[in-house]
């Protein structure tokens, strides 16, 4: 998941986020499996759908800004600790 968090932080910077060092992260779990991870930096947000390997980036109004694919390896390790 660290690779995904780094990718999200990098794209947040590209989209204009100023403080990605205090990135908020929320896990969505079901029966011990991570289904999604939500990230927030200022007014920007992103949701990584762990099973699909897609990260969707949105602004404060919810407008889609960008979509990115996650490499296969982080996707396969989505079991929660």
C-alpha cells in the first residue's frame, strides 16, 4: 500500500495540493479484506478501489479530475493486517 500512497501523493502535487505530508488515509474493510482506501489532501480526494486497481481523483465539489491505474502487485496484497 505504500507504493499506492506515494502515487496518490505525487498526483495530488501535480493537481496542486500543497501539503501531502499530512495525507489522511481511510481504509474500508469487509471481513478482513481491504475493499477501498480513501485519501485526502486539502480540498482534493482520491479513492483507490483495491479490487479493480483504479484510483479516482476528485476536487472539493466531487468533480472527477483524473483516474490512474495501480500496478498489479499492490492490488494482490489487499488483505488487511
